[in-house]
C-alpha cells in the first residue's frame, strides 16, 4: 500500500476519490507505467479528479506518485529509469517556476513594451528557444530582430541606441560572443535582459538590468556535445509571451468598451 489514510481523513473523501486511492493501492505494480489519463479511465473519473485526490494525500502530483513507486523493491528497472527521467523534467519545470519572481517577469514585460526595437541574441541550441520567442513577439506586433551570428552581433550591438533593448538567451550565462555583444550594448547605454540557467555571478547576469534565472538539472544525458535541455528557458519564454498576450487582449477589450461607450453617447 502506497497511500495510507486514517479514518477521519477517509470520511472527508468523496466516493470517487476513495475509488482512485483504492485503485492506486491495489495496482502499485502498474501505476509506474501508467499515465494520469489511464488511471482516470480505470476509475471512471477525470485526470483533474485523480490529480486532486493525489494532492489531498500529500503528494505534489502524479509525476511524484510514479517516482515514489519506483522506490518500491518490486518495481522493474525500466520503470525506474523512465520515471527518473520524468522526474528530471518535472524538477526543471517546477524549480524554475518556484524560483521565478513576479516582479522580475513584470520588469521584463515593461522593458519589452517600452523599447523602440529589440535585438534578440543567442548561440548554439539556445537559438531555437530565441527563434520561437522572436516569432511570437513579431506576431504580437513587436519590433524584434533575432540573430545568432557572432560577427553580426558585434556589428549591431556597436550601434545600438538608448531606447533599444537587447535580450540574451543563454544557458550558461558566459558565452564569449554574447558577453562581448552585451558589453558593446552596455557601453552605449542600451538596456539588457538576460534569460539564463547560469549563476548570478556570471558575466551576462552582471551586465543585465534584468536577469531571469531558470533551474538546470545537474544530470546531463548527452555529454559529448552541448545538448543540455533548454526546457527551463522555454518555460520562461512562454510565461513572458503569455503575459504580453494577456495584456494586449485586455487593452483591446478596454478600447472596445471605450469605443462602444463613445458611440452610445454620441450617436444614440
């Protein structure tokens, strides 16, 4: 039995929640290889109900439940290894979100909205994160130029203006080409945002007016080349884009209400 509950707690559970707990306890050998949807289907409930029930029992979520099950002696090695990989991703996302400061995200959004032009710089596999971020900014109508070529970086940051913004996506926070570009921009008074999984004392974190930190898991699966997960950077970029989108939508709705009120006052 994995989930133990006392009588008083049991009395506060719904019939469906009791069914979910019973199913988990009766199928501990299978849960580690099941999805939350599989459990929901087997208990005639929903993924939301399964998630809520697990949290009521003091477990943070289904991923942690499966991870706890991998510690059971009878668990097969394949299940253990796959669930350890699941937990690695969960840790990167959860720790990144847990350590994000709302004021920092709001500062990033203010910098983006206040800039005449944005230069988005990155290198290596991080280019993919930056490219997606740039595309979404363009969809929102924001003036952004994305680049990963070292020579072009040096050229554009040597002529950047004060009302322009440089956003740097970097896993380590100390890529030489990016550091040089940031130093160029800083010397001309441009604003700099660094989005990184590096430490606070890295060069790019020190050069920036605003730095957003993600959490990078210490275990790296591919060691021969730099193929470390950029998942934390994707999480941060999504949060920024989603908030920008929400702000724009709210402003459109506000303008529409104002226009409707004006028309009502002057034409009816």
